[in-house]
C-alpha cells in the first residue's frame, strides 16, 4: 500500500462530547483530513512518537494530570516539528516556552457551535491547506 496522502490530525481530548465536536468541526471545514484520536496523555505521546505524516496536534491539557505533565504532549509534538494547537480551559497556566511554540492557544470556553467553526476556520484551515 502507498503512503497516506491526506493530512493527519491528532485530537487529544479526554471528554467524548468535546472530542466529537472538534472532530466534526474539523471534518466540516477540512473534509480531506484523516483524524486520529487519543483519549489519554499516554496514548497521545505514543501516537506522536510512532506516527509518520502527522500534520498537527489539537490538544487539551488533561484535567487528570498537572498542567506541566499535560504540556508533555505539546513538547513531544514540537520536538518532532509537528504543529500544536492547545485548546483548553487551562490556557492561562501554559508555560511561555510551550505557548511560543504553538500555532494557536485557544480558550475552550466557547459556547456555540458557530464559535467552534470560527476557530477551526481561523486557526486550522490555513495549516491544513499548506
């Protein structure tokens, strides 16, 4: 089989409803992408370490671990040259070096689906088009 030609996006999110909302918004705005899901920090780190052709990572900072441990997801992706967008209620707690290395740092407290679509259009579509 040939290599994957579609852009691949890793969504790291522990809450099923929000995971589905992000995936749906991505697919509606960028239908040619392949979405990969990681529910835990460990699963995300494994996928980042093993996947080839990953375009970018959309990650929450999991509430089940301290922010510094959650940042490990962003750091691992950044070290491999993979773009990172942090989408979390904990964005104010991000360290400056991780924040500087992100394509976007977005507050997760949006309330309407239209808000999520706007965020997708603004921050994700340009990255996927490249």
